[in-house]
């Protein structure tokens, strides 16, 4: 049974309240804490990244196909540059795969030169057109039905969960406060500050930053009395092939994009799997991230068509994420200086790359002077990348708890302690990858339940529990 919410009274006055602890909110909290602001981060879910940000393809984009001269492009390229600058301080990984936009029809092939021209206009000048022979020489496992491709060397892969966690840990080390399981129920600006009523008590902050993702329009209406956009939830379903499939593809395989969506991607992951997705399924629910058999079978069939050898590879996992799409494709940003309000909404598939850039943009809008932190601490992110040393390579790890993903007892304990411990299974998974391998927790869940007893809400149930 879920424990009842305990109401508390929070009397501290913050400079900034960031609502929503997805990747954008985490990055914003970090940036403003680095500026010396007193920050509180409020998240209605049980953990950071428990909304839209938990499901994505983990690509660090170059912006080669972003709308020219757009804020999205500027934020993506600024965010990418900052990630590359800071990642080693946090111990964050980078898997340099490059990407290929593959054309599978004459019509798609005819679009490649225009995509290359757009890339050049966006400052991505190292792209190259490949004919069929050159493409198959580079990726021999591709179906020979491929027509041509566009090489984009700078598209890479990162850990989509450890990076935002590192951002929040640094923000906390700089004095930021994080409250999870905290839903904003009322927001009133009194001319000087925001009074926020939440399910865990009241908060006051001079500035409100809306990074609420799938509920961003609800929060904007709550705060401003109306909204400038409406969320149209778009589910993206993914299929994860077994680690044995990783040898079949060492680059990101992108489709020629459609008007409505970037399309289905086939990509390695930083965790050693092969991923295909996402679908783009419009739905009313903002919380139903369930999968359906027809969509998943279509994804598997598409993967087999692109790389025929995948027909002999098992599927390890299925999952879905919900993107906060709106009635327009572009980011939906709003600044109300008189009301000390900044809205960062409508952030879809490029949010992981753009988050640090969006944080820079929010900081430029905030403009309240503080004393920046000269020498910030650099908390270390979990080491989950398959191509780099893992915790089990170091002595003293205790024992292997999850044998599929080689998760150690030391990693489980670290995830359950510290300034931002996992409080539910989803948070534990994203910090360690426990239960995310071939057996999907069948063999390790009982052991995990014992290790996490009294520390997760809801508690884990073993596969054999009555």
C-alpha cells in the first residue's frame, strides 16, 4: 500500500521554483543554482524523469535537421556544446557512433541533398552524401534495398538518465532543494512572489519556471489563468533487441523525416542493446505509457526489413514514452516578466540534447543578479555505459545482484542512499539498470526486494509472491 502523503509547512523563500523534474527541469535547476540562486525543484512523480523524459532514444543531436535559425536549433547546439564540455567532470559517457539518414525509395533519395543543404546552413558542415555502394561498405548488414544515405558524423549517444541525475546532484550540492511526490495544486502571484500550494505544503518563490512537460498547459492555466498552448500527448513505443544484436549496427540509422515526426530510428544504445522506435501514436491520456502488440510487431518487422539479420535476434524489452507534443512543432516558450514567469514547454524528441541550452536560455530571461559559484562541486554519475569500465570491474563491489546487466550490490546501495535516493523501482532502474536485462527481473527481483525492503514505495513484490 502506498504511504499517505504527509503535509508539511515550508516557510523558506526561494528565488526560483522550477516545476517539473524532467531533463529540462533538472538542467534548469542546475544552471540557476550555479548562478547563485536559491532554487526549489518540485516534481509530482515519485522520482526525477518519471514523466516524458524517462522514454527516449538517447541521441545527442547536432541539430543538422532542426528548423533553420530557430530557438530549438540554438538550444540544441548550445546544449550539445555544454554537454561535451562538462561530461568528463561528471563522469558521463559519450558513444561516438555517427548517424546515417537512410533513403529507402526514390522519393526519399531525392530529399537527401536538401537535408544536406539544411545541415550546412545550420553549421553542421561535415555531412556527406553516400551512394548505395558506399553505404553498404560502411554498414554491410543493411538490406541491399537501401538507395542512398547521408552521413552525419557528429550524432552520438549518451546515457539519458545519468546526465539529468548528475545535473540535479550538482544543483543539490549547491543548495537547491528537491521535493518529489509534490504536485502543484494552486499558484498565485501577489505582485512580488509566487505562492504555490502543493500536495506536501506551501512554497514561496520570486520566479516560477514551468518545465512541467506533459502537464505544462495545466500549470500555465493554474498560474496565469489561461494557456498559450495545449498538450496533445503522443506515445512513442520502443523495442529493445538483445545485446547480441549490437554487433549488427554500430551507427545510428535515421529515416528521412516526415512532416509530423522524425520517424522510426534504429540505433545502438549506450547500454549495449539495439533499439528501434518510436512510434507516434496520438492519445488523450497523459499517463498511459502502455504498449500494444500490433505497434510492437510493426516495429520489429521494420527493424527486420532494415537489417535482415535481426530476424534471428531475440527481443529483450518493450517500453513506451509519452511526448508533450502541442498543436505546433516548435518549442512553446513563454516569458511574462511582470509576473516573474518563464514557461519551457512543448519540448519533444530533442529535449535531451537541448536541455542545457534551454537552461541557458531560461537564465538569460531570469536576469536577476546573484553571486555565481566560482568552483562548483562535480558529483559523479552512475557508470552504466557498456563500452566503459563498470562498477563490477572494481574490487569490493559485494556481489552481482542483477546478472543480466551486471549490477552490483554496491551500485544498489549507492542508488538507495545519498542526497537523491531512488524511492521507487523506476528510479532504481534508471540509476542502476537492475531488472532491465534479458530476464526482466525474474531472477533478481526477490534479492532486490530483500535489499530494498522499507526503502521503496510501493515495495517490490517477487515473481512468486501470492
